[in-house]
């Protein structure tokens, strides 16, 4: 044997092919360096677990939706009950309002009828009252004056006498008889005693109502003495200081009564 020839026994591995491992059935090497059917089983088990969890989640979701649906149905049912009850209350309120409106209309109608009856009664009273006054004093513009005179007549004799003479004149007019000039003179005397500030106005009203049968001339304090229709109580007077009656002339223009002045 040649001492320089190296054999396999003296240096193992050199000059020899490397050892090989027997191949497994299939698949890549595992952690243990072996291959086999174990990975497929693990995948199937994991898939089954995932499927079970998915089914469980779906079931829980369905149950949650079903529960929410039942709750919504309960809420809707309560709302419907409340709406029905509220509708009943609203109808009751509407009925009460209609009844009140009807009573209000009836009350308004009664008030209007009462006001109309009152107005008619007042008109009749005024018409009756007007018949107790001479034609020249029946206008509405004289009503305040008439009312004041009636009120004063209860406590003042001159006003009571004037009121009685006016009613006498009204009675004569209502009977169709003309006013005697003596009564017209007496009216002037009472007027200057009871209400001298209104004497001229009353004289104009009576003259206008007489329609030419007589004319009344009222005299005012401060007028200059005019002996054609004035009768001074003393000579030498220049102007009127006091008046106790008015002057009257007839349809022919003749002075029948002179105004008493002083």
C-alpha cells in the first residue's frame, strides 16, 4: 500500500459523495425536519372553529335584531294607545269648545236683543217725554236742558213753575189750539227768573215753532233802552241792568207785551 495514497478510512468524507436523506412522501420540511399529514388536520380544525364562531355571531346578531324589533313593536303599540287616548281627549276638548261657542253666540244674541229692546224703550220714553214739551223744545239738542230743568224743579220753585208752564203749552199744542200770548208772556217771566242765560235761545225756538203767529224779542243785560219794546221801571235809564220778561208782538207786527227792564 502506497503511504501517500489517502483512503476513505484515514480521512472520512473526502473523495466520497455527501450523504443524502431519504425524501418524505410530500410537502416541505416541518419544524422537526419531517413532513406528513398533520398540517391539513390543523387547518380543518381551525376552519371549523371559525365557522362555529361565525355561526354564533350570526345567531347573536339575529337575536339582537329580533329583540330590537320586539322593542320597537312594543313602543309603537304604546304610541298607538297614547294616540288613541289623546285623540279622545282632543275630541272632548273640541266638543266643549263648540258648546262654549254656541253658548257664547246665544249670549251675544241675547245681549244684542236686550240692547235693541233697551234702545227701543229709551226711544219710546224720549218720544213720550217730548210730548210734554212745546214743539220748539222737542229736538234732541234740547234734551240736556230739559233734563237739567226737571232735576232743578224738584228743589227750586221758579224752575218748577217754568216746567209747569212749558207742559201747559205742550198740552195746548197737542190739542191743536194756539198758544195764548198771555201764556207766552208768563213763560218769559219764568224763564228770566229760573234760567235767564237761556232766555234768548228759548225765545228763538218758540218763535220759530209759532210759524208767524207771534214773535218773541228777548232782551239782554247791557242792551240800550229801546222803548218800542221795552218798559223801563224808571225814567232816565240808558242801558238794561236787569230783565224780568221778554217782549211779544202778534202776527200783525204789533207789540202786545213789552219787556220789563230796569
